[in-house]
């Protein structure tokens, strides 16, 4: 019996929500990690000249959100009622907004200076984390009362924020509690402690930015 093959770089980035999904759901998969020195040779195999790619039997998918939805649908993790589906979709878009703010910051020249980092942390990042925390509210998951695929994506983004701006995440108490709750799940706890979860996030090795302040 073949297992799904996830092909992505050896950092978290857009492949990590898919890894989290597999690990949390207890689904065996091959985590094929392509080094920077291999990328030029692999790139022509990719439909959009980017990764991740998922190969599942005769099915090949590209685009991280499409892959997540493909995996989630047969397991009821896209939402089974309209209210769940709406909440899941909005949470995914909120996570995308937060990730875009982080990536815009990290890719900006000079972002790794203490002054630029502090300005971002207390301004744009604090505001965005507040909005995401307000959306989570008193729900246990971004999917609502039960976990949906959006949780794996949002968790990945919150891990990025926590790794480089731990004080900002600590001040966003509902989000800090959410991360603890997610990593208390057996599959995710095992993954985080296994040594298999990448230490790098994507922009840090490419741009040689400061290393994460903490392991997320």
C-alpha cells in the first residue's frame, strides 16, 4: 500500500500545515524534503514552479490550501454544516492576512534590525494578533467547537509569530493558550518532540535573518 508523498523544502513554510494535518490525524506519509541545491532540477516538475506538491496514488495536487482541503474533505474537516464551513474559510483568510504581514516584514530590507523588529512587533503585529485573537474568542478551535483544517494553517502562522516575536505572542493570551492546546494533542505533541519538525521557517535561511528567539 502506497502512502501519500509530500514534497516541499526542508523548512516549515507552506508545507508545514500539511505536515501538521498528517501528524495530528495519524496518517502515514512520506515527507520528501528538497534542498536548495536540488530545487533547480525539481522545479520543472512543479505545475506552478513552486511547492508543496502532494502525490496520493494517481492524484497529484499543487497549492497548499487545495492540498489541505483535499485531505480534509473525506474526513469531515472542511465543516459539515454551513456555519462551520464559513468559520473555517474566514479563519483561513485571517491566517493568510497574518502570515502576509509577517512575510512582508521579513522580506523587507533591514527588517532584522532591532529597531525595525520592535516597531513591527508593537505596531502591525500586535494589531493583527489582536484581530485574530478576537476572532478566536472563547472558541477552543478556529473551526469553532471542533478542529477543522483551518486550525493547522493558523497554527503554522502563529508558530512563526511566536518564534520570532515571543513577547507579542505572550501578550496575545488567547492565542498563546490556543497553541498550547493544539500542541497538547497527542499527534502534534509527538511530532514537536520527535526532532522531525523543521527548525527553519523559510525566510530565515534564505535571507540569513536572525534565528528564532524560541523553538515554536
